């Protein structure tokens, strides 16, 4: 089931990203490691995923969870998900996590991978988004999230432009990266795959230090239980937080 629950705005991951996500982007970030970390929290649980995308993580999680509700503001990404064999215990909602969530709680666990929750304009918007998630969680439920690691991205800002081989495919991916005075990182991506036209898109995320991410979680009603710090060149720190009772 797919539900368009809200008008969404500022969709960053639209048609261009959806066209290459499963073939080029997802293979570079295999879901197995994320699912292993999520397993203790989602097994047999009613689970909310923020930024479900094309189902990279939701599909394996659905195999062990009681129910998965996947939320995303990108219609193209959700349309890609719908082309797959979506399990009966998965429902999809098109909505914006920066607004109160149009889903019915309580959920036993929530998670967000690949830095989806960093798609905010400032610390106040991040805290508000986390509060919206807290509002639909049961007391004591866990929120697991990947957030952009400053130790990886600040050196890339200094380089400004980086070109790397595209994993598992011919061609290259070029990143052009800037950081403004409000700590908003803008990253333009160009994927040049052999024999195909280039694909280009841009994303804007809030790049803040680990202590600030933890402070936003605390203000939103979470207690941070553990942080798995990224080891460069890994892109994300992994946080496990618990909704306060």
C-alpha cells in the first residue's frame, strides 16, 4: 500500500536519483551491516523507517519485523519501491519528516539510514524532525540512525571536487562539495557510467559534530545509548537512542 499523506516540498532525491539508486548507489552500501545492527531492535516489532527510498533496508527488515511503515517524501523513489514484490507487512507513506508524521503509533522501533535525517536546514529543524519521530514511538522504543560523519566530509570540503571509480560498475562518480556558514553541506554528484548519459543531482544536508547530533536527540526526547563512530572513509556515524519514558 502506498499513501500520499502530505504535500511534500524540497524533494532532494527525485527522478535522477531513483533512476540509478538500485543499480549504482545501493550496491556501494550493502544493507547487511545495517540490518545486523537493527536486528535486536526490529525483530518481531512494529517498525517505522524514515527515508525508506527504494526499500534497500526495508525489504530485509520486513523479513524479521512484524510490520514496517516506510516514509519518504520522494514519489519517484517510492515508485521504484512499488515495482518490486512489496511484502504484505510493508506499507509506504509519502510524507515529509520535517512536519508532524501522518502515521498512527505507537511504533516499537524506528530507524533512518544513509543520512536521511540530515536533510534539514538547521539544528532547530533537526530537533523538530526528531521530535516528530519521538511522538509516534512507544516509551522506551529505539531510534537507530546514520548521520553524516564530519571526520569524513570536512576533508572533502577542503578538496572541493573528488572523482572516484563507481563501485561495481565502469565509469566514475564526481562529487563537488561546499559548506556554508550555517553548516549546510551542498554536494553535487555526477555519475558517468560507461555507455550511458551522465546522471546529475544535488543534495543539501546539515553537517554538524557528533556532540551536536546527540544534543538534538536529547532535546527531542531521546537518550543516546551508543554511537558507532565512522572510520574514514565511511560516510556515516551510527547512533542508537531510546525514547524517554
